[in-house]
C-alpha cells in the first residue's frame, strides 16, 4: 500500500502590511471591531510587481529546499488558486517555468476552489501518488484576494490578504495522508462570489459576501467534516496533535473547536497576523507550525477549510 507523505513545506507572505488602524482610515471601522469580530490584527498585501505565481514560486522553492529533493524529481504540480495571473496559460504552467522544471512528463494544472483549494489540490495529488503514477508532487495554494476587494466595503476589505504556501509530497510505504474528505454544495453559490466572466473580462469585479450567512454554514460544515474524518479513520479527537484550520475568522475556528470539544491550544493560528489568504491559508499555517518546531515528525494533523461554492474539505495527515 502506498501513501503520500509531506516531506517539505514552504510559505511566502508579501512584505507590505496593512493594519486595522490603516483600514480605519479607509472605511468606517475600528481596530476593536475587527479584532473582536474576526481576530485579525494585520494582513499582508502583495506589491504591484508581485503576482500570485511569483509568490507561489518563493513558497515552492522553500518547500523543495526543505524536502531536500532536486526539482527535476517533481512529476506533478497541482496549484490551488482562484486568482491566477492570467486566464491561460494556467498558474501551474507559469510556476513550472518559473521553477525551471523542464520535464514535460510533469503535468501542471490549477484547481479553483477558492479558500478550500489547497485541500482539494492535496487530495488530487494524493490519489496520483497512491495509485503509483507519481513519486513526487508539488502542491501549492496561493491567492491575491486583495486584487478582488472593493476597498469601500468594510465587511470584506478587513478580511482578505495575499500569500502562498506549498508542500512537496513523496510516495512512501507508511502514512502520510490517511484520508481526504471533499464536499460541495453549489446551491449556496450566491452567498459568496466574484462576478466576472470572459465576456466582461476587463471590467472590475469584487468579492461579494453575505458574511453572517457564510459564517453560520461554515461552522456547521467544518464541524461535520472534522467529525466525518475522525469517524472514517476510527480515531478520537484526542489523537489529533494539531488542528490546522482555514484562517477566515477566529470566531469560526473557536465555534468549530467548541462544537467538537477540541482544545484551542492544539490549533495552529495565523489569522491574527495574516487575515484570510484563501488557498494559501492552510499550507501557510502548516509551514509556520513546522518551522517554529511545534509540529514534529510523527504528529497527527487535521486540515480543514471552507470556501465559496460552497465547498469544504479536510485531510488527516501523519507528519
Ligand atoms: O473563507 C471563507 C469565506 N469567508 C468567511 O468565512 C467569512 C465569514 N464571515 C465573517 O467572518 C463575519 O460574518 C464578518 C466578519 C464578515 C462580519 O461579522 P458578523 O459578526 O457576522 O457581523 P454582521 O455581518 O452580522 O454585521 C453586524 C454589523 C452590521 O451593522 P448593522 O447592520 O448591525 O448596523 C455591519 O454593517 O457590523 C457591521 N459591520 C462592521 N462594523 C464595523 C460589518 N463590517 C464592519 C466593520 N466595521 N468592518
């Protein structure tokens, strides 16, 4: 039996930081309101000469270096993003070129599932490794959601930010990724969307979100998918060393852990310093936990995320 193991992680956050006080100069809000309702204190904003792919390139290079492999060994790139640099070629092909991976037997493709994208991308790469088709895969989550923000909408401009995270997966006899669980319910599509299509490509489109309604469904669905993951693997929540949730809002994370009776001390949190980096959020939190030494080899990790679609998912991973 083959499993996928995470053998390297990497992350990148742009240098420019926007604080809550900075935002209070743009819209009618306050540091107190934002901290109380979201837990966010600051977020990173990409510079004009950065792109989703350039950020992903830095994160990917860090993950490849941590994995200790040669980039020519990568046989697949799965790139989770809803903000690619171009309509096409896709972000993954651009990243392949940026990384100097010249093998054409390295398929590179995007998955667009907004904030849940990394979990979906991980699940796809995991299937290829389990089936024996691929030995090493690069899985990336990167987004530039600040490019889709209406800076006069105080309910969204306080939440979103830019960044990139990446992991290298390797085939191994030992787990690794035990299971991934993916869900979609398209009937919720109107509650969180960015309008825009190929016919209206040049016009400016912004994130439109009914935040409170999104919040309520997110808490329910994230609780359910964590319970599903534990049940599927026949383990108790006590077996989990670290919960690595999508970092949309501290209150969503707290409500989910409360529902599960899971201690907040075992949650990797980045939301305070990063806001919601969309597809980058889970791999960035993972990378921080790995690099600061909290996540140790052999730890059992549970990833979960929720996004527009609505789509949500989880992964149970032995690090
Ligand atoms: O990645 C997945 C996608 N996104 C999410 O998961 C986000 C989910 N939702 C949220 O994080 C929260 O719903 C928000 C942070 C967006 C809003 O917090 P809330 O506690 O759900 O507030 P609300 O939408 O119920 O609004 C309460 C009040 C409203 O005023 P009125 O109508 O009661 O007078 C809003 O206009 O708060 C007002 N408000 C603000 N006030 C100060 C909304 N945004 C702000 C703001 N500053 N930035």
